[in-house]
C-alpha cells in the first residue's frame, strides 16, 4: 500500500528578510514541482504580526518512500536558510483524519 506523506515545515523568518525568503522560496518551488511523486504544495504566510513562525509550507507526496529524499532535501535547503537566519522545524506526517 502506497500511503501519501505530507511534509510540513514551519519557518521563522527574521523581520526584514521576508521578501528575500519568498524570492528564494519561489525558485525552490520550481524544483519541488518537478520531482516524482509531488502532488501539491502550499506556502502559508501568517496574518498575525510578530508571529514566531511566520511561514508554513505543506507539501503532499504520493510516495511513502519519499522520506530518504526528503532528508537530503532538508539538508540541502538548510544551507540557504542559515544564510537568511531562518529557523525551521521540518517533519513528515501521514494523514490521520480527513474532514
């Protein structure tokens, strides 16, 4: 059984670096879209001023074996996030309930 997985990353982007983060994100997004198993993704931006985690990315993948590739992607992305001084907490999830 091939169970879809959801990659959820929360980002704390320092004030003043939001636009630079978004430029980087849109470039990165193009490489994610082309990967095998990609279903869909959304980057969310907080409407609450001063939120600790001001961006949340949710990506759905059709292949439950994606975890190894996911780990490589996180390490690759971390270098650029460090340059932007972005704190991130990535994790993989399986759907527990739909409504």
